[in-house]
């Protein structure tokens, strides 16, 4: 057979196989249940949420929630270089490749092979005039096509598509978590800087008081006990410095790794300039949470869990289809096989049975689907809990911050009065020590309360499903390119 004739025969076989396969596939069905989102018991409103405003804090982009320009720049760096995010993106590419491979299973498999040989024959074996060297060319082709009569490959493609979406939602969840982690580390660094400033300011005040009491002791107006007490209070304040510096170093290292960098110093805006602690007796309002029903569409981890359920549901169809015989068409040597014409009357080799042997695989697929369903329902319930926890934390930390502000204001007044009375001899030295110690504690507590209020907003924004949105390009901002 010539190469052109063989090619024509192979093309004819492919055309016939595809046409017959398409007809049978259209006449066939997809075994297994079609996916339907399970019912979830969404509450009418979040616990600890007083309003039913459909708007939500999570509808805003992270660049709108976090107004600190330096923090925004750090988040952009993290989104560009963080290794966890790059790993998640690579997994999306893997899932996309698997989807392509699943789609290829629905197409015919064609193989073509060619060979060329040169032979030399002894002159004693040839007729007179026949050349001793001859060329031999061979071209062979085959085609096979398994008709997706039971929908096995279509269900497999459906599962692969769901796994692609699942990996993409997982990537979005990594983005949201990364934004929250960078904001948390940044606010923590700011609070530690503030506490370091408070400590250094207290050390300066106490050093002056040591100098004052030492001078008074030299003049014989105070006892050595007063000097020793002043020196001890100074040492207490100085003892806070190494621990604060250690925590700052650890927080900088953590933030550097989140940015995809080696551990290094991280520049940040001082807390007083970015988030002043206002002297107010009214707590700031809690951001709107929105409706619980919208949480299922907004949180990437919930959508990831749902796509896992979709994939498990499709795999049940694949397992069911495997219980039924496979129908294959083959073509080789340029002539279409007669497998289709003798499909129901031909030899048993045209059918492939394995129902009883494959039944455990169906049981496995059913069990995996039940697990995926329970995981999805658990994820939804956990999400509602996280929102509720973040709401109550934001409310109560705001109340704590108000009381801490009142405490600091009162202690500053008391400290000023005690020091003034001591200088004119109307107050005991220990009144000054007590007021100074209480002011130091109050200022550190206020800084911690302010940090808790900031982190509560970060947690609420994350729990509501915010943070994964893509920032629109800003002209003149090279960090976004």
C-alpha cells in the first residue's frame, strides 16, 4: 500500500470513528448525579451584628481598608514575591494542565509509525541486472476511540474543571490570608515601636528622677532608701528594652519572609502618624458585616470547599460509568474495523466487564462525596463562627480602648500632681513612684488595647471574605507591574 493510500485510509477510519462516536455519545448519558448546592442553614444575621445592612466591609478592596501608604506598598511587594502565593499559582497551572489532559481522553488516539531500511542482497541470489541494494519504506497507522457512552470522560472533565476552580479559589484564599498576615505583622511592629518609645520616655523620666533624688540625698533632704527605690524603678523600665527589641526583630523577620525577602529591617510609619489614639469616650462604630448569605459567594475558602464537593460528585459518575462495559472503535492499516457494526453481535472481546470488581471504587467515591459534603458544611459553619468572633472582638476591644484612654488621662494628671506636690514637700516620694509606675503600665496597656482594636478589624475583614480582590492599576505605580 502506498503512503498516500494509507494516509487516505487512516483519515477515513478517523472520520468514521469520530462520526460514529459522536452519534453514540449524543445518544448516551452521563451517569451519576448532577451537582446541586446543598442547603445551608444561614442565619438571618450575624450574631453581635446589630444591623442588617447588605453592604459589607469585605466588599472593599484591601487598599481601601488599609489606608497607610507604607502598608499598602508592603502588601504589593508580598503579592508579587511571596512564595506561598507563587506555589498556589503553580498549583493552578497544574490543575489547568490536568483539565487539558482530561479533555484529551474524549478524543480519538491516533498513532503513526514510519520506517526505512536499506538492504543489500548477494549477487548470487539475484537475477541478472537486478541491483544488489534496495530501499524498503514502511508506513503504519492506527486509530482507537473509546465512545463516552456512559459519560465517564465527561464526568472526569467535570471533576477536573472543578479541581481547577478549587485550586484558583485556594490561590485567592492564600491572597486573603497573606494580606491579613502582612497587616497583622505591620500593626504589631507599629505597636511594638510605640511601646519601645513609651519605655524609652519612661526611662528618661526615671533617670531624671534618680538624678534629682541623688542630689537631694547629697543635700541630706532624702534618705538613701529613696535613691535606691528610684534606681530600682529605672532598672525595671530598662529591663523591658531587650524583650521589646527581641519581639521587634522577630516581627521584622516574619514580615520580611511574608514579603518574599530574607530577614531584614522593615520600614514602617510610626503609629502616632498613621493611627492616632484619640481621646474619646465614644467607641468607633463597628464596620458593617453584611448579610450571612453573601458569605458563601465571597469567601474563597468556602468556594474552594464547594468545588471540592463538585469534583467528588463528578467522580461518583466516573465510578458508576466504570461499572459498565466500554465501547471502543479501532482503525488500522487504512481500513476501518468492523467493531461498530458487530457491536451487539460480535465476540465478547468488544465489551469490557468489571462491575463486581469495581464496586468498591464506587463505594469509595460515594464515601468521598459524603466527606466533601460534610467538610463543606463544616466550613460554612466555621465561617459564621469566625465572623461572630471577630464582631464581638471588635466591639469589646473598642470598649477596652476607651477605658484605657481614660486610665492614661487620669494617670497623667495624677503623675503631674504628685510630682509637683513632692517638689514642694507636700507629698511622699512613694506617691511619685506609685503614680509613675501606674502611668507606665497604663500607657503600655493602651498601646496593647489599640493593637487589639486594629487586629480585630483585620480579623473581621478576613472572616467576611475580604482581601483577595485585585487592586486596579494606578498610573505611575511601578510596584503593580
